[in-house]
C-alpha cells in the first residue's frame, strides 16, 4: 500500500524501514512500501490492507487507486494501491518475527517487521525506496499531474 498525503501542494509518501539486524544501519534503497505475501485464497487488495495494518497499525478508508505492478530485482512481483491518509510515525505498531541472532548462536530474538516509518517528499523518497519501487512513486506522481 502506497500511502500518501498532500503538504503545501506537494505529495509526501509514507515509507517503511524493515526491522531486524540485516537492515540496521541501511538507508538508501532499503525503505519500502508496506507490503507482504498473499495468503492462499486471499484477495490482493485485502492483503495490501492487512499488511499495512500489521506492519504499521494504520487502517485506511477511502478510495484505493491500483498502480501498475512492478517486478523487483529478485523476481518478486508487487501489486500496489495508493491511498490518501495521514499517519503519525510515532504511532507505529508492527508485528514481530523471530530469528536466530546472532547467527549460529542458538539464541532466538524477536524483531519488528518494520522498525520505523517516515514521510518523505517524492524527490527524497526516490533515493530511499527499493530501486524497483521507484516506478510506484512515478505512477503516483503521474496520477496527480494528469488530473
């Protein structure tokens, strides 16, 4: 789900930084839209709404605009919808996942799926987001320049 808001005539997007030790300290190209895998038999739009809620705590209402699907470097196909909403990053709540950390230590630790979210204007967001997802930002921007 690509959440956006309008501030002083400009678009801002809400991006999520993945949690866990592999993403700690990574910035450029590490941010993403809240997203996840579709459960068997689940509708793609319902999945996008569920993942947004699970990863951020944000529940949105209102019109959803489907964006053209993209394919990420690893081959994962991403379908996304844009929705206008506002959200206070301090209100972030995220599900957690467990993994062995440090590797081969035998210790399991819990980490948030998303460790933080922030609002970015489109020019800054393009440098923060996963490179393949820049096309989603472009599509959102085109929605507004076309109208």
